[in-house]
C-alpha cells in the first residue's frame, strides 16, 4: 500500500513560453517528491519564436515549429490545464482562469510573454492582426492564403520596424510572391532595425528591396480603419490587411495584481527571478523586467533564464539557497531574410548568406529536439520536500480513508456559494428527489478512473459520461450523487483537488439542471470519479428510448466521432498530438442531451450510448437475437488522429476484449484494418440510433445544425440472419 501522505505543495507555471518549457523539462529530470507541477496555457502547442518566420515562409511545418505542451506535461508527470489566466491574487495565492474556478498555488511562476501595443493607436485593436499570440496570427495568416488561392489581389501592411516586423514581412513576401500581393512596411523610426549595426541594416534593406517590399520610414501610423491606415500628417494608405508588430505590452492583469511593475507595466523581479514584493511569485521571459539588469523583450533572454528559474523553483521548495541570474549585455541576433538566407549581428560583427541561415537552422532544430526527442525513462525523485514525515504511515482502508471533515466542509460551502441551485452544502446523510409526481424514475451509475490530469476537466467528463446513460434512455436528470477517490495527499492538496473536481462536475450538472445532492469522497491509490444519477422521461407523454426496438430497414445513425480509447492510449505513450487530445476532450464534453431530444422528436426506434464496449459491442446489444445490421466502416466518423493510432497498433487495454467478443459473433471479418475503430472503447461517447429510414436524413440534418458536426448515417438494420450467419455485415 502507498505511504500517506505524498503530495504536499503545488507549483503552478502560468504560460507555455520558452522559459517554462525548458524549466519544466529540467524539473522533470530532477523531480522533487511531494511537489506537484501544473502548467497552464490557453493552447496545447506553443510556438518557438525563432522559427516562426520560417513557418510563415513555408520552410517549416507547424509541428517542426511548435512545442507540444500536452505531450511535454504527460512525459514530465505534470498536470496540463488548458485555460487562459485572467488575474493573479498574491494574497490568496490563486490564479483566476477564464470560464472556470481559480487555481490555488503555493508557488507560481509567470511566463506569458507580451502582446503588441494595440491601444495607443485608434482602430488598431479592431482592424489589425497582432503578431501575438501566435496562434491567432497563424489562423489569420492561413485565412489570408485562402483568399489569395481564391484569386484575390491584396495589399498587405506590416506596422513596426524591429527585427520581428522585418522577418515577418520578408517571410510573407517569400510565401506569397509578387503577382497578387503588394507588401508595405511602416516604421515610425528613421530607418528599419534601429540599434543594429550598419552592415546588418544594409543587408536587410537589400533583402527588402529584392523582395519588392515598400519600406516607409518616419511613417508613424496614427489610425487604422477598415480600408487601411492613416499616417502622421494625414496621408491615407489603402490596405486589405494590416499586421501589427510594434513595441511589446504586458497583459493588464499583471499590474492589477498589485505587485510592483516597471514603467511599462511588466512585473518587476529581482535577480533571483522573484517578484520584488512576493517571494512566492516568480517570472521570466517578456512579461518580467529584471530591475538590476533590464533587457529588450527578446526570446534569447527567456532561454537563458530557464536554468536559473528551474534551479530557484526547486531550491525555494527545498529551502535551499537561490541563484542570481546575470543576463548577457550583448547577444547574437540571427534574422531570417525570407529565402533560405539570414543575417547575423552582434556588436560590430555582421555576416549575411545562406550559410548563416543553415547555422540558424541548426541552432533552432537543436532547441526543438529537446522537446521532440524526450528521454524514454524518467529518473526517480531525487529530493523530498522538507515537511514530509520521515516515517511514512501506511494508508488506512475503510472509512479511515475518507477525506477529512474540514477540507470537505470548506469545499462544499464554497461550491454551494458558486452553484446555489445545484449544490447542497449541507451534511445530511440522504437527500430527497423533488418533482417526481408519479413519473417513471430511472437511475444509473458510472465511475471513471482518471483520464486527464486537469481535475476540472476530469470532473466535466465524468459528469457528462454519467448523464449520457440517462440521455440514451430519453430521460432528463433530476439529481446526482458523487463518488470521488482522490490520490493520497496532504489536506491542502486534497481540498484543492476536490474543489476543482466537483466544480468541473457542477459546471456540467448545472447546465443540465441537475443538482448534486451529495456523495462520498475518499483517498486511494488513483483518482476516480463517478455519479449515480436519477431522471424521468424527457417526453411529456412519458415515452422512453430503449436499446431494443430497432426494425428492419431502419437507418443506423451515430451522433459523433469515435477514437478516444486509442488517442488516450497514445497520449500515455507520448505518441499523440496535443491538438488531437484537445479535440477528443471537446468531443467528450459535447454531451448527448440535445441528441436525445432530437431522437425522440424524430421517432428513433432504439438508442444506446457508445462507451466501453465500443461501437460494435453496443450494436450487438441493440440487435439482440432478433435483428441483424449492415455497417459501412468508411462512414463511421473518427476523431482526428484516431485511425493513425490504430494503424500504428496503439490500442486501449479494453480493445482486445472487445475484439474477441466481436470475433466470436462475427468471425474473421473483424480483423480488417478498417474495422478496428469499431472496437475502440469510448468515454462519454456518442449515441447510436436506429431511425425509420424515411426520417433519417431529417434527423441527420437536425443533428448537424444542433452542434453535432460529425453525425453520420453508418448503416442499416436488417432482419435476423440465418443460423451460422454473422449478425453484422461489415462493408
């Protein structure tokens, strides 16, 4: 049995910038027992700024230029929370996140980068494409390319005269060519690249001229509108798209936190990379200004800060001495010139040519290999947090494993305040269900082991998964009881986890108007969460949906895509793309309530939800001994990346059992590669419906319009097969 307790403190890394990506890798290579690390980022992939111009120019792919944070966290044993930070509360040690509860911390580190200043020029925020965040830039850039492919001729402006602006303009010129695009670069300075030496500026100016880019110096943009920009002096230039790449600005919530900032609003930090006013707040990268050594906002400084940041985060937790960071005064600048050519500059040194680009390419690819080629084995914990007991107590069983009364009470009180209509903060041993009035009562229970590391998202998935059993019967929920098992930890960690877990569940339960009436919580080896749910028929006449009832000639309709089993098996093996995991989570959170209502409206004859037994296993339950079916494997919708995982032999542990069951019923046809998706176990999966053929297309259209974009007709119900004939024919 495991020792109790294990987890003692929370380190929260807010932002997926260069410093945090490197620091997390370093912390994982020398882990601290009792320390839990959580990385918060709005996106699963973070770009490497040094390769962004090459991505725009077409020299690199998206995967070559982005760090997969979800994969990195899975490897590092850290939690990945996909969310946007909106506020910092140092006194309460909490980070506010958009659309979800605050995240508590013991120590927090900020590496959220900076944003172009869009507020100093009227119209810039409404009509420009900021270069940061890069996710937005990449999306708008792809849209611009689509307009060009459609035959449009465009006038494009880039505002800013620094290295980032120049590289972006040259990359665009390389990718778009001159035939249908007119590129202009605007800078308020007297020349591009102020601060660079003369030879470097001449090389860049020559590259801009060769690319056909109009350079407008001493041209301060004073306003931006739908049709272009207005320059100081009143001149107006017509433009179809404006990219904004001016001086960096901080997120406004940094100053709003009350912590000291520099004149520009960036967090003021000491040489140890700690806030000058709060030792528990660390920061690195563009968002921070080192008071004793201020430097320009450039990625090279963030990379150099990472080793000191990683050391000091570990040392602070272990009550050991911290190091001071001394940034270099001069740094090597390597600028891409659109083509596979670059300029190098440091001090009075400058060089330009294809060999410089190859040099830069080697440096950039070497950096990215740190995250694409992660070590296959992680070391054991090297140090313990000071407050862990020297002699571990064996964890108790029975009611001795329950979560403590005080943490539980505080969680329930806070949740009751957040969800007053859907969470009871009381301590009664049982709760009544209201509003039955003689209606048929349906009950179901479902429990999931941890699938995702983020407890709030796990709570949402578990609630959706449990509610789906009611929806598959055509029932609406009345109430739920929770059963939660939390990994062994200290009281503070237990309280934080239980709150996040139940807050996520209540987010979904409240949306379904399903109160959480109570439940049971305990400690164990692994996290799990389940719900017993009760409901009554959705239909005013009390009609329900059942597994049986399908008739020959009925169409088989699936309301969503499959593949969660294979994708999360791949994620555990570090072989899944974080974007595919994002899409799978979104799919699990879609919910089946609207689909169930439509199934009743359009007269579905049978319904079940596709979960652990896979599509074919649940279809066999629907058919029983009296019906057969024909399935078209190519029509079965799959989540992005799922078929690739299955073709690579990556399967869930439940997959072989599902396959063997199907093989016993169907024979060798189940072994075809196209059929493997049918045996993949699903979590919070879609509904499988049998629908009269005359109404199948209507129902499909209604599902597509109601937020089920992968819904598809995948086959049809047939009469019972003859003895010895497979009940399901795969096409």
